[in-house]
């Protein structure tokens, strides 16, 4: 989609997964405000196209839409091929898309848990591997992985999700050190938001529902802005909000099994069966 560019500072092209909603949509605004062109990735093409039209009109940037289901093992190769065919270089990769299920692991749909790992872990790793090559060759780039405060602790009733985020955090910290050591010029960061006001907290097809009060939720806009600015500043681990930083420090100090028991009791109290059948929960 063409753009008659007015501004001179053009930092390059950013690719955002899960671009169509929640924090991902706000990442797109934060990057477009900084004059990045965008590659927007999610499953529902019409949402991405509407966002592309809005971003182009508001920020005078160029947007490309690639619809893909990241639980599909072919998706990452196809996204990479489409980017190359359009002659683009990715300068800023935001691995944001993820899914979550609440409830007892043995009651949740097994395929849905495997798809969660495919999106939250496998696709994230594969996208980073593919796009990091070009960044290292050009000696410049930023990769922002969206983890969670859930990455720091074992969370009963969300156990596969929390474990997937622990992977994202560990992978990011280690990769950041590798890139620093070889002076590649590529910045790797992990963003760890707490409760954020998006549909992820209220999705009716993700097993049990957690009714998190609105007063405890950050806005998606503030989380995205904190993530992009801190990544551009070179921070490796980003936990937005003083309260989240303090609660993570306290939970880290407690024995892991004890912390899990505390959170498990709390989540079992908070989680209620959703209208969708939790036994066969599988998101569309
Ligand atoms: N919300 C929170 O409280 C919270 C807290 C901590 C961390 N996070 C993390 O923040 C990130 C964004 O979460 P969010 O709350 O903004 O989520 P969200 O509102 O549910 O949005 C998820 C985005 O991912 C896309 N998506 C979902 N499944 C996909 C798939 N299989 N393939 C490709 N795209 C897919 C969705 O679009 P389509 O449906 O069109 O595919 C949508 O654009 C995630 O990594 C999440 O774990 C969220």
C-alpha cells in the first residue's frame, strides 16, 4: 500500500505478530509514531487490513498485511518468504502473539495446549531465528519478545502458559547476552507485563474465566509504549509498573513451591467455569 512520505527519519520496517488486537495493536501505534513501516501478522486478515488503513492515514507509514496462523508449522517460513518477496528488511521484530488457557491441565483440550506451545514458543523461536540472520548481517536490529510476569513463577491453573513464558524470558536473556558478546548490534529484550486490559483476560474460549478487576489492569497502550521505548533504550528485561516490580521481587524471594501453592489457591478461587465448555476449550 503506497504512502507519500513527509518525514525524513525512517528507522526501517517492524514486524509485529498478534498485531490486530490488544497489546500488539498498541505496539503498531507506538512503532508507527516512530515512523517505522509495518508488517502486520495475525490470523484475521480483515482486522489487519482495517488497521493498516488506519495506521497509514494517521502516521504516513507503509503497512503490509500477512495473515497467518502461528500454530501452523508452515506459517513462519511463509511469513519470511512473503517479507523477502516484498523486498523488505525487518529492523524491529515484535514477537507478541500468544494464547492462554485457564483451568486444570487434565481437563483442558490436549491439542489446544500443543497449539499454545506452537504459538507461544515454537513460532516465536523460529521467527527470531529467521529474522535475526539479516539483522546480524546488517549489524543492526531490535527484537522484543513479549513474556509476562507469569514467566517468573510456576502458575497452577495456567501452567502451560506460565511455562511457555518462562521459556520466552530465559531464551531472551540468554540470547541478549550472546548478541552483546558478539557485538552484533542487535538488541534483544523481554517485556513482562502484569494484568493488562485486553480480551486475553476475558476470552470466553480459553477454559475457565478469571475476573480480574479493571483497577488491577494496565492499559495496553501504556504497556506497549513502555516495551518499545525500553527496548530502544537497550534494556533486556522490562517489567512495567512499580507494583509489578515489587511483587515479582517478593515472589522471587519465596520458595518456588510455596509461591505456586499461594498462587494456585488464589487462582482456583478466582477462576469460574466459562460458558464455553472448559473440558473441550479450543479457541477459534
Ligand atoms: N493481557 C494480559 O493481561 C497480558 C499479561 C501479560 C502478558 N501478556 C502477553 O501479551 C501478548 C499480547 O497479549 P494480548 O493480551 O494483547 O492478547 P489478545 O488481546 O488476545 O490479542 C492476541 C493477538 O494475537 C493474535 N493471535 C492469536 N492467536 C494467533 C495465532 N494462532 N496465530 C497468529 N496470531 C494469533 C490475535 O489475532 P487473531 O485472532 O486475528 O489471530 C491478536 O492479534 C501475549 O504475548 C500475552 O501473553 C498479556
